[in-house]
């Protein structure tokens, strides 16, 4: 597996977050602006967002959570949703601060969920390559220059 430059990864992550925030805020307007077409011409698949209970069920089946763990994960995800909504709807926050806040919230959520899990469950729970990212050695300045210098 090729090693990803952390600077490229950070840039892609930031861009993804900015686009997600933009489309999340604009989705109702985009959906209303789209021209209606007949069902016979085009069928459009709209992926529905999983409900909180469905997300907890997926966690439960993937990690074999007991009832207490399911309840704890549900509370963590509910608080995360509320905080994301507050961050995204607050227009006084700059884009870079918003990205930083969302990134910190994501890391906090991962840590909170991991605190609820037992050792076997923690081995299975690896959102977005969390362990691999944390264990990857940092690049030296020389390595960074080799990767970023045009040939």
C-alpha cells in the first residue's frame, strides 16, 4: 500500500469537509431548484441519511455491543449531531475555524466511542483508518521536500 503524504491527506480532508458543509447547508435549496422530470425519463436515487437508531444498530451489529454500550453510543452520536448543527449554522465562525472545530469534534467522538468499547471491540472499531493514521511515523522535512518538489 502506497504511503500518503500527510500534507496531501490534510488538504483532501479539509476540502472534503468544506464541500460537505457547503452542500449540507445548500441541499434544500439545490433540491428545490432542480427541474422536475418525469419518472419515465429519469429515475434519481437519493441516498437517505441513516437515522440515529439505524446508525446505532450498525454499530451494534458490527461491534457486538450490549444494551448499555448501545445507549452510550446513541448519546454520543446525538451530542455530536447537535454540536455539528451548531457549528455549521453559526455564520460568525470562519471557514478554517469551522473545519478545525469539526475535525476536533470528530476526534473527540471517536475517543468517546472507543472509551465505551472493550478491548476486542476496539480492535474492530477503526473509523477512517484511525489507528493506522495515529501509528504512522511523521515525515521529516527532507521526505516532505522529496515528495513536494517537482521533477
